[in-house]
C-alpha cells in the first residue's frame, strides 16, 4: 500500500496537539480545508498513476485520537494507520482503545493498523519495551486490527534477541 505522508498531524506550523514553540499556529492544520484538498489531489494522482491499484492511507502520529475522522471516513483512505505511544499505563489497554475509536467513528468496516508502538515515543527501559513488544503482538489478536503492530524500537529486537516474541 501507499502511505502518502507520515505524521500528517505534524504538518503546518503547529502540532495537532499543541501550538508551535512560539505558542502560535493552527493546531489542527492537518484537518483544514486546504490540507484535506491537498490530500484529495495527491491521492487522486496516486490512484491515476498506480497501475497496481494499491490501497492508500495517510499516517497520523501520537495515537488514533488525532486521526482526521472526516478523512478516515472518506473513500479516499482504504485503511487507517496511527501510532500507539503512551506515557503511562499498560500497553494491552492501547489496542483496545484504538478498537473503541474505530467502532465509535464507524471505521470498523475499514482495516486499521498500529504502525508505530512501544512505550513512550521518547523510549522506556529495556524491560518495559520488551513487555510492550510481547503485549502488543499478542493483544492485537484480540482486536479487529489488520495486522500486528510495528515495533518502533526494532533495533532493540536485534540487540537483545527478542525475536522469540514473534514466534
């Protein structure tokens, strides 16, 4: 599939969750008419030039609460992707939160997938990340997610030989 833009909610002069460093900016630029029009134009072009008709999505950072619901519900996006980072709590609750989001906004009919996860975006202890890896891979089977989540700390899997979690 095609992922048009990674972390689209970080596009513009302010993050979707907070203004820029100067305290200014449109926090929701990614949901503006201008940003949506650009997405529509680019996705239309992608579909026109892709002879294999690959599915198309757009990535939103942080978690599924930031995903542009209007775009997610439109026929432009074939599947929904987002991150699953958190500051506290246990990871197994996170996929279920994403599942609840999908149901609440009518996306249960569209595939959804966590394409980045693992503790806080700014890291965690090796033990916590290993627990998150295990819980993320296992708990995704308890949801309607299209696939198991993609672990952001992939280099740790190799360094610490965490491959057994994938068996």
